[in-house]
């Protein structure tokens, strides 16, 4: 029953967050620590994407060539 409640909580957070609501890395880290203390055991890489809206596979913007 506890696991179901945790899954519902993570699903609700995921549903309510959008990329427009993306957190900074520091905010995400703090939220992850708080959720982890409450028993949410989502892996960090998945948590960043699903809860914080951080694309962990995004590359840095390409530098413009100098002339």
C-alpha cells in the first residue's frame, strides 16, 4: 500500500511539472533530497527528467566559429 502511495505521489508530481516549470539543478537536488528522506526512491537520473524537467541528455549549445 505504501508503494502505491509513493507511485501516485511521483506520478502527480510528474503530471504537474512541465518544461516551463523546470527547476534549476540546485532546486532539483534539494527537492530530491527531501523526497528521498520521505521514502521516494526514484533514481537520480530519472528524477531529474520526470520531476525537475531537466534534460540530462541535452548537449551544450554549439559555439559559433570565430572568423
